[in-house]
């Protein structure tokens, strides 16, 4: 459990995408808990740091891909936490909407989709989820992708990666819309934050 700021930690034992812990006082969130195989590893990491999985009140999912969200349903059952996911991505998981994007993205869905977690709260557009925590609709990667801003920290999921400390879009074959993805990167990079917490690049201070 690597501390980044007073409220934000990187849970380094997760399997799949990078997983983060946000301690916002009355609300304690785990962001993108990763794949199911890493669930117990993360729980052990928390206990070793003197924390407990049962502190989690909220599970924030940037999007529905299994490397970010497969463990979410199990985390929710263990903790009873609220789960937050973009409404467009929830529709894909239930089969109410088709999987959009490149053949690669469509092929990923054939291999399996995460279970839709309980106590689900759907996110639509840009919205304040609770005081100090804002969801930003960034649909270039998936239609319901959201980034989350908590003060000076920005959790970007797969909206961008860092290259030499600078935000760059993911490869085109991973995008639902390349054009929208570029727009997402420009929008997020313009925000006045201190930390970028990415899904597949190590968290880093923003270069100014």
C-alpha cells in the first residue's frame, strides 16, 4: 500500500489494472479493484497496512473491462459497499446494449464480461458523486467510461497513459472512438491537479 497523498494510496498487489484507495473521511473508496484473482491479495495488503476491506463504503469503476472491474461484484458482496459505474457500460454488461468499438474490443467481450455488482449507482454525464468527488464522463475508451477527480488527484482509468510523464491516448485498437479519446486526453490534461492515477501507467505527479 503505497501512499501518494494524505488521502490516496496505490494498492500495488492488485491483478490487472492499477487499483487505488481513497480515504475521504466518511467515505472510503476502492477504485478499479482489478481481476478476481487479486481480490485476496489486495485484502492482505490492506490488513498488512493496518486497514480493512470492510472499511470500503464505495467502489468506483472507471469502466467495465474485466482487468478493472471483474473483482467488483465480490468486493461488493463482502463489504456491502455502493458501486458506481457509467450507465452506458452497465447496459453493455447486462446485454441491453451491444459492445461497440474495434474488433479487438468486441472480441474481449466474447471471452467474458464482469458480473454486474450489487447496490449499483449509475453515473450519467459529469456529476458530483459526493462532496469533493466528481465523476467526469470520458467516453473515448468505453461509452460509459468515467474519470474521477478528488481534489488534486485525478483517477483516469484508461483515458490515457503516461509517456515521459505526459498524457497520451491508449492505442487505437483499445478505443471505442479515437477522436473522442483525443478529446478526453485534452480535457483531462487541462485540469489543475497534482497527481495522475492511471490504469496502466504508474501514478505520477503532473508535470507543469
